[in-house]
C-alpha cells in the first residue's frame, strides 16, 4: 500500500505517542510504502522549527526522525500543477504528491483534505480510519 502522510500527521508522529506514531511505526516495519515530496518535507521542516513544536522535541529529535523518514520514504518528483483546495492552496502539494506518486491513500487530519473524501481515486483518510482498515485487512488473512 502506498500512502502519503500529510505534514500534520508527520509532526504528530514526531512529538507524541499515539495513533500517528503507531501508523509511522507500521511504515518503518515495511508494511506500508511512505510516499513524500520535497514540498511536504520542506513544510515539515518549517513546522518542526516552530517554537510550539520545539517545546516537545529538540533539533536532534527532528534530525533522527528525518533520517528514519529518509530511509523508508519514496520521494517523488511532483510534476502536476492542478489547483483543488481553494481554502488552503498549500494542501494541493499533498494531492499532487499522492497523484504523481501513485498513492493508494492520503492520511491527514486536515479538514480541507478530509472533506474531499477522495481525489482521482485516491482515498483521503484519518489516521484512525487507516489503522482500522489495516486491522480489518490483517484479521481477514
């Protein structure tokens, strides 16, 4: 399964235990292929540098997390230029990454993306929805 994680999910996996980290650990185990782009990584770096985030992690934590991301993620070159999310054009980077990276789904906590439900055949799910789907899939095997 090819999955794009939105920046908010990556940041949540970085700073606290819980479902986003659980999903990220499944990715590091190789059960899921993480698809990212330079634009998502750039936004992650900018958000991780915010003082509100720095209360939870230091530079070494961020570097260690990015090393793990770099070892498991497939970084795709984004060529698409479509514009979909009028309320927040930055969200289009996630859609473009998923489309060009041939992702099966996008995982996000962003209401602008979640309200779409799907985009060009790519499901847009919450962390909880994907984890539930993975558990059902495992139970059926």
